[in-house]
C-alpha cells in the first residue's frame, strides 16, 4: 500500500463540498467507480483536482491497476464545465481511468456534442468517454453498484465516510508516530545499562498514550469489520438492515493496515510495558535498598548507642521506674523503624513472588540483612525490658522486705507490758507471723535476685564484642544485687536474734502470768474448799461407823486442801524466780500470797475444828454404843457418855474463830440443830440406861460416888490431852506464819 501523501485535515473544507467521492461501487471489471457530481454553481478545478488527488491516494496499487470508471454527473452543470473536467482527468489520472461516463441531461446537449466527440479523442485522452443518460447508465454498471442518484441501490453517506476517514488517518498518524517512539525507546534500552540518567528516564514517556491509541484502533477496526459484514450481507439487497453507508473493499478501507498497525503497536507496547516494569522494578529495588540501609544504619548506629547507654538497673523502685520510662521512649523510637521494617518486608515478599533469579537473590540478601539486624535489635530491647521488669520486681521486694524488717524491729524495740497472758500470746503470735513474713520476703528477694542475675547473664551480646567478659556496668549491677541481698540477710539475722530473745522473754511472761493465774486459781479452789467445809460438812454421823467414815473422808478432804495450798505456794515461788529473771519490779500478784495464807489458816482452823468435832462425835458414839450394848455398865461410863454428849452439844453451838478474829459457824442453824438432835437422842437412850442402872444399884452409893469420881478424873484427862494438842497446834501455826512472812518478804523484794 502506498503511503498517504495528503491528509484529509489539510483539505477538510474542500472534502466536505463533496466535489468527488468513491462510493465503493465497482464496474463489471471490478474497477472502482469515481463519481464527480457537478452542480449548477461554478466548480473550482483546483479544489476538484485536490479532491481527486486525495481520493486517488486512498486505493492500493493493485486496485488502481484494475482502472477506474469515472461518472461525471453533468445533469446540473454546463457543457463547458463537463468538458473541462473530462480534460482535467487526462492530467490527473490518465493511466488509472478506464472509462468516463458523462451523464447528460435529457435532450439538452445533442447539438453541442456534435461539435466535440470524446470517442474520437480516445487516443489523445487515454481513456474512453461516453455520454449517457442516467437511465441508460445501467448498461455499463450494475444497479447495485450505483448510488440512488443514478437509480441504483448502493447507499453512501459522504459525511460518515469523511468522519471515519479522519479517524483512520488520525489513528494511522498517531500509531505510526507511537511505533517509532516505542521502537526507539525499546531499542535504546537494550543497549543501555541498568542505571539510567534522567534524560533516559524522560525518553520513557511517549507523545501519545498507547492505551488510548490502541482503543481508538480497536474501535476503528471493529467499525470497519462490522460495516464490511453488513455490506456483504446487503450488497444485493439495497443495504436493508445495514448502516447508512455500504462499505468499500478491504483495500479501500485499509483493514489490513489497521490490523498491522495494531499488531505492531501491541508488540511494541508490550515490550514498552515490560521495559517500564523492569525500570519500575529496578527503581523499586533501589528504593527498597536505600530504605533497608537507612533502617540498618539507624538500628546499628543511634539505636544501638541508645541501648548501650542504658545498662543500669537503679538503686530503688523509683529509679527503676525512671529507667523503665526511658526505655519506653527508646522502644517508641524503635517502633517507628520496626514499622518501616514490616512495610519493607511486605514489599520484598511481593517482589520475591514475581522476581527473576538475580533479583530474588538480591532481595533475599536484603531481606536477610534487614531481618538479622531487626531481630537482633528486638532481642536487645526485649532483654532490656525483661531486665528492667526483673529489677522493678527486685526493688519492689527489697522495699517491702525493708518495711517488714522496720516493722519487726519497731515491735522488738517496744516495751512489752501486756495486761495478761492472752495478750502476750497474741503478741507472740503476731511476732511469729511477722518473722515468717520476713522469711518469705527474703526468700522472694533471693528468687527475684537470682532471676535478675539470670536475665543479665543471658542478655544478648552486641556484634564485635567479647561475649565472655562482662562489662563494667554489668559487674556493678551484680555487685549491687549481691550487696542488697547480703544486707537484707544481715538485717534479718539480727532481727531473728532479737526475736529469739523476745520470744524467751514473752514465754517467761506467759509462764509468769500462768503461775499467777494458777496461784489465784489455787486460792479460789482453797476458798471453795473452805466454803464447802463450813457450809456442807456439818453432820456428825448417826453411829460410830458412819462417823469414822466421815472422819476418813475429812482427812482426805484436808489432804486435797493441803495439796492445793502447797501447789499455790510453789507457783508463787516460781513467780518470784520469773520476776527476778524478767526484772519485773511491779507486779499485781503481790497480794496473792497473803490471800493464800489467810484462806489456808481459815481452812486449817475450820478443818481442825471439824476434825475435833468428828473425833468427839466418834468417841461419843463409841462410848454410847458400848454402854447401850453392855449388860453391866458402870456409872462412870454413863457419866462419860453424858459428858461427851454435852461437850459435843456445846461444841456445836460454838463458832469457828479465825486468826483475824472473825467468826464463822458450820452450816446453817437448821443443819446444826439436826446434828444436835441426833446427839440428844443418843443421850436420851443413855439416860434411860442410866435410870435402869440407878434402880439396880441404889443400894451401892459408895460405888456410885466412886464411879462419879472416876468419871471426873477421866474428864480431866481428856481436857489435859486437848490442852496438849492445842499447844502443839499453836506451835505449828507459829512456825508456818514465820515461813509465810519470809516468803511474802521475798515477794515484795522482787
């Protein structure tokens, strides 16, 4: 196909006048039909010549070789114009014209034609010219190849054809220019290195948008193919069902040219896209490499220096919290770079999935370098965070343990002045609980210290540093931790020693209070025994056997009281010893010993009186039973029984006189009366026995008197024995009083 020498845009106003057109129709030789519709107005030959030049530049050389049939429509024009046009064809397209059909008006040119016969000028013109009326034109051209102006059925829309022609030429121009630019760009990239300068980057931008040009070409090709399909379908049917304009052949509409341009354009555009993709990938790789190096440089430089300067663990909870706050600021700075790392890692992963072998190796190397640095820095941050958390736990436990030791020491330094043994037990329990709390706190401190030391020893080392030798900061931290734990251990040991002393003292105080309480209990028991003796031990028995039994019980009762008294004295002696050990100068138990002695003396007097009454009652009942059982009874025996009974009755009416001069009767008056009534009943029996004996022995007065005298002597003997026993008892009471005074004096001294 010949190149287009003229563009429609240059003569667009002339083409719009429709001075000539190719309708797409063909003659019987398959030559194209060129129609020149002459109007009534004067036709510009220059414009017509330009139009013909443009139209004749459209068909291919093969199509031109078949020749043209030119229809000159002169029905509305003058003969001289028609003649001029025919002669002009000789100069414009003499070789391409096969036949010129001049459509004449009906019966108008007959006379003039005789003056100029075109068939005679065939050799000079180079083509045949015939004059024919419109209805006779079908003799040379099929009706289906003629437009409706000549009674044919071929549809032709000049405006539509011109618009499509403009689109075609625009596409051809843009695509050709774009192909040249893309070819230059693609060829230049093959010989260029990977690194491009800015001028080369600017050459990557073509003058036209390839996507737009391709879309225009596809739309144009689709339109041409659609018009051709509809035209072949309506070529014999007058264009029914088709567009307003029937198509030309592919040579005329240049479908192959459009297709070839599209194929070439797609090929070059694909190469261009691949080039851009490679350039973009290279640019992206360079950007990623720059960002990776930026992250690595910061982490290995300022980031590492920030962490290296933060090695202390603080000497208190407040200092550790300040270090934690500083570390959080460092973590915040690192988090920004870690976010960049995550973004870069995602970009690298996306590039790895579609990268080439060389790019994959480079990307993996960058990814590995970035990951190693980031993970190493993250490990340092995590290790520092763990150390700070362990340090806070250690300082917190140290602070709590110090407070616990201070509280325990304050409790140990305070004076112990409890009111009773229960409060001492409570204080001792509280002391033990505090000591256990301190022991648990110290154990927790050791555990926290061991954890902190472990965290410090397991801290990752920095690159190019000796991993075996600890730094000076680490040594200082280790010494600080060990010093704190040793100090707390010493403080705890001192408190334990003081607790042992305080525990012993408090146990002695508990024992002291216990002795005092037991001594008071002994006094109460002794008082209860005295009260029981005076209130319930009144009966004397109805016979000698019962009285003897009561006397044995009384002796056991006295033994119990004696044991209670001895137990109370032993407890009071123990309190004296404990007071001396505890250096207690003021105790509330100083009146316990006098109370004990006073109650015991009252009990002794009462018990002695009770024993004498029981012994007297035993003698009375024994004598009475003997007198009443014997058949022969002397008067003296009767008198003795009578005397014993009266003495016993008199004894029952007497109160017990205590050493302090106070008096107390045994039992109630009714109890005393009941006991006396039993004695009187026995005396009545004895008196009856006496009357019996008196009646039997009235004749022997002398013997009776003698018996009376003997009875008096017996009574005197009894009285003498009682006086002796009284003296012995007084001596024993005097000796016991002297011992009580010595014990009371010793108690007061303590």
